C-alpha cells in the first residue's frame, strides 16, 4: 500500500460531525494508508454513524478525558482493535471544551470551577491521553498532533478557551521535551476557524470568522477543514522526523499579519 501513512496505526479523537478537523484528518489518514481508530464522548451513536462515512468504517472507543477509568483502559481498548504487539504510530488530539460562562465576554467573572474544566479538557488532556497511550506509542516511536487556535493574542469572546489554548501550547512543548528520548514527537496545528459544531458553541464566532474573511493573504474558506487536516497528516508522517515542539500555522497567513 502506498501513501504518506502506509502501514501506520493512528488514533483520532474528537470526531463528532463531518465538518470537524478530526473527521477530515481521519479520512485523509485512511486515504494515505493508515489504519484508524476513533474515540467519542457522550453521543457515541452519532460518532459511530459518522465513522461509517469514512472511506473505511472505523471502530469507536468511548473516551471521557475526565474519567480515570477510561484513560486507564484506553491502551487496552486500542489494542483490542489493532492487535497485540503492533503499537500505535500516531495520536490526533482534537478535544476542547469550555462551559458557557467561560466564553462570550464573561472573562472577568468566570468562576474557577469553569476555568478548571476548560483547562483540564482542552489542555491537560493532551498529556493525560498521550500518557495513557504511552505503552503503545513508545513501541515504535510515534507522532502526537494536537489541534490549536492561535494563543499569541487575545481574541474577542474567546476568553478562557484562549487561555486553555495557551496552556495547550505550553503542554505540547513540555511533552515534546520529555518524550523526545522515546522517539515520540509532539506538535500542534494552529488552524483557522471552520464552521463546525464546536465553533457554533462559541459566542461571537462570526466576529472571529470576519478576521479571516478580511485578513488572510492567501484566503481562507470557513467551510473547508481539509487544509488543517492535511497539516495533521503531514505531521503524522515520516516527512517530519526531527520536528517536535512546533506549532504549524495553517490559517491562510493571518497569524503573521500586522495592521
């Protein structure tokens, strides 16, 4: 089999709808030769239906990143689908959540409980899921790729999710530092926004989207998650063997524009 990911085994988290980066990363990974397993949270029946729309139907594992039992059993659940002794070549982390009172302009009044949830689910989970899968990832060396949204600046209405993304960026660097000796790379794709279900839950999303409509020098299509997903597949591949702790911007160039 030919393809960038021929013979590789990849776990993709965060698939909920066909408009998500995670779905397109899973699709492209399969098209490039990978065997893919998905995780889902909450609406498992929906994830299972979406999984059947991939080029090859993929198995779905239930994963709540705040559930210790789910994390402790994750490596065994993946092994059930992939087989003993084969390991895991890649992990796609596409998990983020913030309670409604942590978004939408409420920054100064958000209570710690909501902030803690946002940081745990959106940032700490990169570490917790990676460590849950470490026994599989370290068998052959692997690539962990997380989905980011540029945390260099303060965005309108993004509030504590923006802080959580900054924490995600720092977490990826420390993971890259500590897992490098095990030949495990950790990188992020900082993608522009797309009109996914997750985006619809962000108050003021249209205000964010207008930034890309007006400032992307090579343009940006809010209805097309594929550019970001291609970045994920590239980082999963062997074409970036010595790249780790990096944030690759796939945003039409908005991140480098001044006034």
